[in-house]
């Protein structure tokens, strides 16, 4: 019930992200048929947000739209967004590559 109250206070991109988390039952989707789970050696994560820790990330399946913060696009295309726990999100290969590139600067 508390999770629904959170959604009612949000707007814009935050509201879209919360709707995606809600759609995915506040569960990390890594390894559940959409993307492989590098953080858990290919074993599905399936972690469920407990409401106390950092909110789970919402990830763009199409990396061309990552970091764009495009409200209108995300609103019209929720099918390319999934919920990931922070650990799984950070361990995706293209995120790891971005981290390496940013530390070389």
C-alpha cells in the first residue's frame, strides 16, 4: 500500500519510472527472460525491493535512449523500460564500459 502512495506524489520522469517499477512488481527483471544477469553469473536475480533500500533503477533496453531523460518518448514506449536492482544495473556490460571510459578522463 505504501508503494502506491509514493506513485501519487511523483510526476514526469519519476512517475514513469515508478509506473515501470510497479508494473514489474518492484522486482529486478535481470535474468528473467529479457536480459542476462552478469551480476549473478547468469542466474536470475529476482530481488524484490523492500521499501527501505535505494529504489531500483529503471533501465532502457535500447541503449540509444539511455541518459536522454526524454519524458515523452519514455511515456509512449514503456515496453523498452525494465526494473533492475542497482547491482545488476551497474554490472551490465555497456554500463561497465561507460564506467571504464569515465575513469580514463
